[in-house]
C-alpha cells in the first residue's frame, strides 16, 4: 500500500459531499465503490475504509474552523437504499493487524471529535438514517446527538459484528449503547446478537434511535430537526471562518519537514524525533484572524496532528517518539496568554479544543514517548503538555560547554490546569499527581515561573534531570533499552500507565477496544484461515474453537 | 399429525399440515386471518369481490387433486396451507451440510438467515396482487379476467404459505413479520414492498403479461432454488407453490403471444409490411412490435435487479448453509459444495464490460440470473416464431444485462440494449428509443377498454387456442355481480 496521506479537502473528496446552508450543513456519505485504499477492494453499500474516514475527519475539522456559522450538521447518505454498511470487511481482511488497530483508533478519534464538536463547540450532529445502518454505520450515527431512522418497514439499525464476523463493533458501538444511549443490557445483548438489528418502533422503544420518521415526511423532518438542533447552539452567525489550506510538508527518506515542526527518522535505532519550533515572534491578539491557519498555536497543532498520524500509519517500526522543542519560551507564553484571555472567542475556543484533541491523539499513540527538555527548548504552557503526555521526560541541567543557547527551562501556564483534559476528563498534571494533590497545588503556585532542571525535578514535573556529564549516555541507554523490549508488551504497559484516573466513556471505548477487540482480531476464530473474518464473503462457515477463554 | 397428503377442510383453514393438532399455530393463523381478509378486500382486485369467478382450487397435493375448478366469490376462496408430501429420508442436497438429514425444525444458527429468506419471498406475493388490483376494470375478455384473478388468488395463497412458515417456525418474531407482510403496500412511499420491481405500477395489460412472463419467472426461479432447501418445510412449501406458478408463466407467455399474433394479423390484413411504421400500425388499433420490445426491455431490466448483486456474500452464505440451492440443484452434476469452483460473471472494469471468473459461491445470484435469462430468451423465441409465421420481418429480443439497471455491477452506468455504454446525457436523449415513452404508455392505455361479453376479445389481442379446463370459447369465466 502507498503511504497514507491524511491531508485532503472538500474539492478532493471522493466519498463525502459537504454542503452548507446557513446554520445547517449536510454531510452526505456517497462512497465511490472503486475508491478503496486497497487495490481491488470494492466499497459496496457505503461501506468505508480508512480513506473514507480521513475525509470525514477532515470535514468535521473544517466545519469547526471554516464554518463558525454552522450550528448543526446532518449526516446522511447519498445512496438510495443504504445509510452505511460500516467498515468494509474485505478491506479489513486484507489489512495487517497493525493497520486494523490503527484504523479503529483513528475512526474512534473521529467519532469522539464529532461528540467533542457538539459538546464543546456547540456544533450539533444529526444522523439522518435514511436506509439500513449496519455495524460501523450505526456506530457513526451513535456519535451524533440525535438519531432519526426512516420508518419504511425495512430500514434497520444493527450491530451484526458478532453473528456475522465473530468480532465486536470497533468504533465504540457497545459502549455507546450502554453508556451514552443507556440501552438496557439485556436488550443490547439481543440487539447485538441479531444480525438484522431493529427497525421502526422497536428501535425507538429500545432507545437505539431517537425517532422514526415515515419516508413521505423524511426530508422535511430532517431539515426541521437540524434547525431545532441549530437553535440550541451559541455559535456566532455573523463570524467569518478561517481557511485551512493544505499543510506544507516535505517527506524525505529520513526526515519530514513542516514549517514549524520537523521529524527525523532513525530507522536503525527505530526512533522518530519530533522537534517543534516555537513562535518566531510573539503572537498578537489583533492578528489571530488575519493570520488564520498560520497563527502559531493553530499551525503547530495541525502539523503535530499530521505528524502523529503519519508515524502511526506509515512508520510502524519506529517504536519510540522523542519530543523536542526549539525557541523562545516567553513567546510561547504570550500565545498561551492569548488563548487564555480570549477563551470565549469562537476561534480561540476551536484552537484550544484542537490542541486538546491533538494531545489526546498523542496519549493514544502506541509508541514510547520520551520528551527531552534541552538548552534552547521552549517547553512552556501548551508545549509543556508534551512533557506530561510523555512516558518519561528528561531535562538537561545547566548548559553544555561551548553551547551559547540558554539553559533548559520548563514553564507552566494557566492552560496546563484544565484547558487540555485527557480522555479521563482530568488535566495531565492532575492525572500525574493523583497520589499527591499537594504537588498539584505547588505547581499552580509557580505558573509563569521559569523552572530550571533542578526545580522541575524537585516539583515532580520531570522524570529526571541530568547535566552535561551524564546526559548523552543516559539518553542513549534509555533509548537502546527501550528499543530492545517487546513492542507488544510496551504498547500494553504504556496504555495501562497513561490511563490512570477515573473512567469515562472515552477511556472505556479505547480500553475495551484494546483489551477485547484487538484480542479477538488476533484469535483464530476471527482471523485464522478458518475464521469468520477471513471467510466472510465466501459463504463458507467459520470453524470455531469451542473453548471459552 | 394427519396424513400430509390429505387436506383437512373441516376447519377454517384448509391444510395438510395437521392444523387441528397444533393449537398454538391454529391460534396464530386464526388471529392473522381477519387481517388477511381485510387486506384482500382493501388491496385485492378492485370491484370484483362479489363476482363469481371460475377458479381452480387445490383440494389435494397429488397430481390429480390439486386442481378443482368451480365458480367461487374471491373472498370465499379456500386459501390454505398445502405442502408437497414429505420425502422419507430426505437429506440436505448441497452446501456445508450436504448429506446430513434435512432439517424439520429451524437450526438456531440459521434462524435469522432463514427468516429473511422467507420474509423477502413472502413480501413479493401480496405485492403483485396489489400491483394488479385495478386491471380488472380493463380486461380484454372474461377469459383474461379470470386468468388475472387466478393469478391473484394463487399469489395470495403463496402469501399464506410463507405466513405458515413464519408462524410455525419463527416464534414471536415470525408472527410480527407475518403482520408486516400485510402492512407493507406496493408503491407506498411510507411502507413500500421490499424489492424494487414490486413497487412499480402495472398500469395496463401489456405490463401485466410482461410481469407474469418476466417477474413471475423470477419468482419461479427463486422458488426452484428454495425448493432445494435443506429446511424441509420450506422445500415442501415451495415445491407445491411451483405447480401453481407454472400457470402464471403460461398467462404471460400466451398473453404476449396473443398480442403479437393479433398485431401481425392486423398488419397482414392491412397490407403493412414495415413493422416499425408505428403510426400506421397503431392506426389499426393494435400494439406495434417496437412498443412491445420497449416494454420487454423495461420488465427484463427490472426483473434482473431482483436477483441482487452479481457478487453476493449473502447468496454465498445461504447456499453454503444449505438454505437455498441453485435452479434444479438436483439435476446439476457437480460436488454441490462449490468451495473450489468458479463461475463466469459479467462485470464492469475500468469502464468496460468484461467477463471474469469468480468463486462460484459468491456468484450464485449471477448463476440463477443466467438460468432465468436463458429461459426468458427461449420464451421470446416462441413469440418470434409467431412473427415469422405471419411473414413479418421483425425479431423481439432481450436487452443486454447492463441495460437500465439499478442494482449490481451496472447500477452506476447507462447502456443501450446492445450493451454499449452511454453518457448520462446521451442516455437522457435516447431513453425513449429504448423504454416506453409517455406517448407509448398513453397509446397502450387508450386501448385498455373492458370486454365483458363471453367469447369476445378486445381488438388488440387474439383469442386463446383453447379454453381453461377445456371450456368452449364462449364460456362465461366470470359472472359479473349485479
């Protein structure tokens, strides 16, 4: 498969159409059957692969930034007799295990982004289910605020994964049934074991959808519901959106360069080093709208997001990501102050929420994350989150002989205390200090203070501080040791340790996906030569190992 | 259980399935019955409910017992539940369970698949009755009127057959589905019938004959495939339904044949040699052959859509599971398992129509469709023989499978009846060359005037060669009420 590119825009969509009509946008799924990322796979019945979902993620993102006037988004199908048949099974069967897992992760992030848009950006989502919605198709709908199902006596919603494919719904379907839609567990059990799902009155009675609408009043009702959802939003009708032009990116054999970020690829050491550059000049409040996508906090968020996705999908063997920064911490803090003071501005709100999602994407990335705070770095405020997202953070104490860059400092801003909650609903610092609330208190008191390595270590904000004598050797040993461990065990270890604190629907979705789905995907009952996933489409029956584990 | 070959006429519902000994099923059917009669009155033939119709009723399932003729008012027709006799020791003839004992009860693992098969088949039966409900008002003769009603009551009995399976074998879900079969309505926007062709209008008798020729033939193919089922009650039900379905085919084959015959005769009488001189042919009060061709194009394409996608996981599943076989599975000489076999499928590849070998299991819809097309082509040749005998230089033919499709490989493209791909604009421009235009429909509609005198026929259709049940030409097949 060619390298997967996450950069797209509506003029290049093959599978979606985005149409805005005042406060309402219609996002129409009309999958091009010949447009699969996998050669020879036919995307029948509005089934999707990663390529389809990349466009969806792009549309959801653009709606937030480019269309402040859009208050409600109606997701509908452009095909007559189907809403969406879910993830394409032939594509899944052909994909490697790591692609499948990354695909599920990405689609989950996109559905959570839909829920985030509704909850925090007041951009509500309506699922206009005008035909059968199976598996991932129903799960996509379940991410929306309001589900309307056409009552034509034949269209059903269903989660047929278990009876049909011997796997589980992969995009939070089970969790949203019980936790979000609060479907009774026995009914959920029946629903998930019934291939054809539920339609009409039963679907409403079981809370699988919010309403059923006859075809004759369908179009009018979709519009009416979309407008009603729009009325619950505070998005500014008169604001001008900002364009998100294509990211500038150069990919070489061992380096990827963006305007504010570069990635060095060291395949020998299975290492990707991501270096973020701070703002070249202190951002100015008056300039936010004029700069738009080049406004430093937004530009860096986009580049970091793209880099993470690129590494996840296209560089599976680079098991370690080292995070670095270069620049003036004071300038980063000016940007943070802007994001803090103008939090009520719709665009600033979007930028903050985007950073939240990018950082969560990092949290969910199955690579060892090490942040190195070195002389000349600018880990302050928002960028300091990269220190708290990492599995370990090492800080350089003092300076190197002959190096005239300033000593490494770490600075907190107000944004480190709640602007960027993790999936568990807590800030990274809160999660870090779950067992020592006094450390969180102390951290609050040093907002804006430039902390040298010794202080940062003392405050528990970094893992360790090393001076010139030890630094190179300690870092080398740490990276070499890490690269020698089992990649699988590391993925599990890191996910466990990063996921401290309370459970939320989001943590449950990812936790259960990793624990159950990824296990089932590996088992012979699904993926073996006689497994359901492998045999799907051939008509042949899977052979199950009867042993319950 | 009573002897399955004997029909019990004592109860409300004639049957050979021992209904009296099965109070649960009897209760279910008896509670469904009033709703069924309401449906028949509201959605069955319009305006002839009190007429006496010379109908065939099944009184037994053996070869000489299933066709008893007599006058009956349609609402009093003895719809019932009749299964072909059980074959001792029958085994599952194909798929992964080949050679195992045929199922007498629904296997749990296939409950959903089987129910779906029965519901889809069941939904088509009342649909065609609904589609044809207004045709009685314009019947070209009492003979044809009677044939229409015979088709209608038998389609309705086929509904009974499917309802029996749902209620007997599928529990509460089955009972709900049985109710839904009465609730959906052909062509209704809010609760349409499940399959596209069964929501199309049947506006005139030419359409009716085309429907019985093409679409009822799809029904026959599906029943033939289901008659092979390893689920024995389904197999037995469908085997008996097939004896009735043959008559529907006969109505379509001879109906179009008689129209063709009359058109050719009229042209000859008037000395017209050019069958494409539509205006002059129509002036004779008969239907021109090019319009018949266009109607055939329409109905053939609509019917092909009923076979589903050329490559179908579902078709593979139901075959492998032993639930639905191929047409005449028992006559095919292969392993009946098909896991290693391939089948040639016509596909669209990079804008071209090509033939590809694909795994035979996933190509079963295509195979059934090919069997259908071969049979339909043979029927068309019988019409061509009539044209040839009249000395007219014209041939009717089936359009290419890519023509005017809404389902499957060719749903996204346009093609002419020869299979040449057309742009959307060209299709729009030339559509009326291939399919009946509004003017064609209006002309056919203008001919639709009822003829109710015994022995007389509308001027656009020839009389049949022989009567039903050996009756003479002037037999009063329908005694119209008051």
